[in-house]
C-alpha cells in the first residue's frame, strides 16, 4: 500500500525549473516510453500510472525486498539466537558457580557417638542455641548414633551430646573440650 | 561459513565475557555468608546473635545504643522461656549485664550464656555467679577493643564468648589481647581469632595438670593466628597436643615445636614431624 501511495504522490514536475526535475522527467520518459510526457506540468498530461500495475509492481518489489532482507536477516537471527543461548548458558553456569561457592562456605559435619545403651541422643550446641530439639541423632544397628549438620566454615563451635534427655556429655572422640563455667564441659570443633 | 564461524565465535566470546562478569562478583562474596551457623531451621544465625547493630569496641561511646541494648536484654529476659525460668535472679542478672552492655559488651553474649545454662539445667544462683565472672572478662575485652571498628557487629558475640571461654580455661589475658590486637590490625576475621583462642584454650586444658607454665601455652594462640593454617585445621593441633602429652612431650617442647613449624609458615605435617619425628 505504501508503494502505491508513493506513486500517487509523485505529482507534477515542471520542465526546466530545476536540473533535478529535468533528470526525473528524463528518467520517467525512459522508464515509461509509451507515456512520454506523462506527469509533466506545462501542457502535458498529469503523471498517472495504472493503479493495478503500480500495486502489482510494488508488491513484486516488496516481495523481493522481503526475500532479500530475509536472507540477510538469517545470519543475524542465528547470531542473536546463539547469543541468547550463550547468555543462558553463562547465566546458568554462574548460578552453579554461586551455588558451589555458597556450599563451600559451609561444611557437612557428621557427629557420631557410640552409645549402645542409650534410648536417645541429641545434639545441643551453640549453633542451635543449645536447644537439642530437632537435632536427634539416628541410631545405627551397631549402636552408633549420628547426625550430619551443615555448619559455616571458618569458626569454632561448642557442643554436647545429651543422652536420654538428661545426661550432658562431651564428645569422647575429640581432645578439644573446655570448662563451660557452669560445672560441666563442652566439646569444641573448628571448621 | 566463515561468517557463521565468526558468529559462533562472537557468541562464545560474549557468553564467556558474561560468564566472567557474573562469576567475579559471586566469588567476591564473603565466605562468612549470612553469619548463620548452619542451614537447619534452628540455626545459630537466628535469634539474638544476628540482631546486634551497635559495633563492638565502641563501649561507652554510644550511650543511646548501649542503653537500647540494655533495654533489649531486659525485654529478652522478660519474654524468653529461659528468662522466665530465672525470675528469682532477674534483678541480679540485670545488675550484672547493664554496666557491661554500657561498656560495649554485646547483650547477646548474656542471652547466649543464659540459654546454655538453662538448657543444661544449671541452678539460677550458679548462673548468676558464672555470668558475673564472665561479665568481668567481657568488660576487659571491651576495653581492649575500645575505639576500634573491629570486630564487625555480626561477629562480636562469638568473639566475646570465645575470649571468655579461653580465659576461663587458663589462657592468659596477655595472650588474648595479643591475638585480638593482631587480628584487628591485620583485618583477620573475628571468627578466626575466636577459633585460635578456643584451640589454644583446649591445648592449655590438655596440659592443665602438667608442670607447664600457662604463659608459655599462651603463645599457642598467637602462633595459631599467625600461622598459615586455616581454621578447619586448628582442631588437629589440639589433637596433636593431646597425643604429644600422652607421648611425654611437655608443654614447653610442644610450643617450641609449634614455633619451629607453624611459626615459620609450616604445615600440620611439619608440626607432626617436629613433635614425633
């Protein structure tokens, strides 16, 4: 539609008024020899092309334009698609990297106590506000009790095992134990 | 094809550039993370350890902040399960805590110790006595740290607790002061200083009944913080002290071995060789 509109807007051209106008007239005469003088002002017939021909011509031109630009756009689209893919891969990799770094800031610590006679063993520590609820060790068939806790690296912690809900003991497997100031002791661990 | 190759190369280049751009800030994240001890629902970072906002070491200089912290402690004492079990000694606890908090001691150290004591079923009077002694140690540490912007508020309670524990277990004040001063001047994490104090205290405990001089063992803390060991290796040093004592190696020789190995940038293996050949 734009093409036909342009054709209609060609308007009239006055001969001799401007070298550009003269060049345009010469071009039109060359292009449309059967319609010499058409579209020129000064006695000539106004420039008027057959509308259907103009539209057909415009459509053909636009089809070629689309075809051409489609061919030209294809590599660009591929680049864009690949760039998007690369961005996605990079973003996912970064998320993974962040995850690894975060996980490297903590370490899974397995607390193990051999207490075959115990009915329950809990872990009470400064990292759980000395509240053993939720930190029950699981008993294995050989009488060992264990729990794995993720802890932040780079610092030390104090802890006790609580046997049967009432007996607080230090970890017998480590030498790091300190007087707690309340008449008992706590084990310490550095990560 | 050349055009496609260059397009792929460009895509790979930009992808890698983006990867690097995204990765660098991620790596710059502090390993300390959020300050939580673990990822369990009942973590150490929750509760009152993370809520302290006034920097430690500015004891007495920000009365409004410390006054607010003292009020926070009273509120905690009134509202917490632990506090409600200590109503008989509530006023005594407040009388102990208030001057300490005003001197710059984070109030969370009081609540942390009270939690531990109540969980262990300690009698209220014993808790008061223990906290009175602890408060004196904490106030001394607040004096050492006065005027400094170290440690960060988030790390301060742990450092205070570690220092008091180390002093309680026989580490000399000079050793604690040396470790804290070194860590502060070198920008070392407060958690590392706390771990060094805890490990040194454990070594002192190993040799407590021996004929060693506490002053000599105090060097262990300084050697730990100066060494190239990471905190995760500290416990191995305490275990080695235990083995060394069992093998008849006295405290003086143990410290000499630490100086000859860890004190010169050596590793745990070097320390082991120094001790056991």
